[in-house]
C-alpha cells in the first residue's frame, strides 16, 4: 500500500503559527510530518508521497532528516488554488496499480485511529467521528442505512439521512477505486474547477458507487484537525496527552 499526504497548502487561518507548512508544527518532540511517516510505516506502507507547495523546501529538508526510505515529494505549483489541484498532481500514483491511503497533513491523531484504515481486507474506507459540532466547517459524511448519501461541508436543503459524522480526512482506496478517483480528478481539471476542494472528487465516486465504500466509526478516538490557533492549543493541551505513550 502507498500513502499520499496532501501538504501543499498555506495555513492562512493560523495567524502567527501559519508561517511554515502545517505538517511541520511540533507536538511533543515530533512534527506532524514525523508522526505521519512513523505511523504509516508501522502499518507496513511501502512508500509515502507528499504533495508539497507552500515553502516546500522546508518539508523536503525535514524529510531528509528522517531515517525512512521511500519517502518522496511531488510539487503543486498552484497551491493557492483548491486542494483538488494537489490531488490531481498525484494522479500517476493513484493509477499506479497500488492500494492507496490518502490523508490530510494537518491532523494530530492516535495510532489506533490510523490503524482502522489498514484493517483486512483492504477496502474503500472513510473514517467518521459522530461526536462533532455541526456547522459550516466540518466535512460531513451523511448516511442512510449505512449508505453514503452526502459528503461535503454544505448540505443541500431537504437532504434525507439517518446518521452523520465528521470526516477525519483519512481514506483508503483499492487500486481500482484509486484509478477511478484519478479519472474523477481529471474531469474537475478539464472543467476548469481548480478552486474545488479534493473532497468533491471523492464525493463523486462515493455517490456513484456507495455500496463499494465502508464508513468506519472512530468516535471516541483522539484526533484534531489543525485549522485555527485554538486547534493548536487543544492539540497540545488535550489531544497530545491522549495519544502519546
């Protein structure tokens, strides 16, 4: 299995913490990047590719300091556009014939949470936390009898669903589904939809074939997405104590 980490963006909403790429934020004695790479290889991932852009030289220097092989980068020069462009930059990896783990770079989480992606057999998986605060910010997974009926921040009026949760931003795809995802991303770029978030391409393939996806409940496992200064405070004061052993 190969992992793709999306790490190209600018942390515009982090204020004074946004000068460097978010994956280089330190929690305890490790950066998010170090934690990602260690967790992935402990789950027998064979290679890791980071999609970089903003201040990419800092990330590439940090990679060189690790002891891990088979970690490389691809560059999204249009990193100020939507994250769909970052995923499009990884289209050759999506079509490599390998099972894929796709993940955001700005999440602090427990090893147990990540291990859910690697349960056997390999499947197309979403990670869903049902204990979330509704609002405009969370990317929501909406289910009807365990079948995905929506996946995005803004829900259409009148949507019928029986359950919902927040997406962690981590996914696994079989090689076949990863190739379908590459095709979907190609379509977004061809249609000049470069400002879209990458989740929209995942939404497209999930709603087309919802029975081919499994939504794993990770409610109760510690994690936090780092978007705002208060997320850093929560990560350092609450989440870190719950995940470090």
